[in-house]
């Protein structure tokens, strides 16, 4: 939800039927949604993007991908937080005239650090972790060279800047 504007800036959807997005702000559809799309379009390369918070809702879908050899390529945007919740509460703070409201501790996903590459490997899905820009291309090449499912755990910035994040339900 929070990384869709960045993704579509660099990979603009230009052909109907090639870009799918959840409606209404639900969490956890990135991984299972990508598996469903791969099953519906076995001849296409399917990349599914999701956040770390959402991935935690449906992490068992990695086992399903391995068990049934569903060759979707999965990207978890790992910012160690439920960023969409931070964005939403920030908007609420502004509506209520609350300056500098603090985020609840439960909006963060650290301590222990979540390693989606290791979780994927534990469930039988090959995976890599990307922490620098230079690691992105090799990770994508490795995903494309892998016959079955593959996961890329991309570490991204988790800061919320109210003037740069514009997320609306159903966006």
C-alpha cells in the first residue's frame, strides 16, 4: 500500500491485465495474491510486491508456494514497521490538531528483526536479502533464473514523511 506510488513511478502499468492492486486497504494479500495470479497465468512471469506487515498476516503462503511449486517471484518491502498504520494515524493526528503525535510501539516490527529471506528459505522458497541499491539487479536476475518460487527481502527506509506519503483507501 505505501510503496505502490514508488513502484508505479518506476514501473508504470501500461497494459490492462498486467498490474493488480488490492482495494480498500487490506493487508496480507501480496504473497497469496501473487500465487493466485501465477496459477491464473502460468505462462507469465509474475512479480508480487507486499510489505513486511502484510506478509506477516499470510506468511504461510510461502510454504504453499514451495509445496505446490508455484513459480511466482515475491518481493517483501521490509521497513520494519506497519507503515500504512503510521500514515493513517498521522492523518488522524492532523485532523484532530494533534502536533507531534507519537506512534504506538506496536506499529514497529523490530526486536527481533524480521528476515523474510530466512523465513522463505525455512519454508522451502529460495530467497535473498537486498540491503543496497547495487544488490537489486543481481537479486532480480537470480529470481528470474529460478524455475520455482523466489523471494527478495528488500530492506527499505521506514520513516514516514507526511508531505511525501499520500495514500488513500482504494488507491
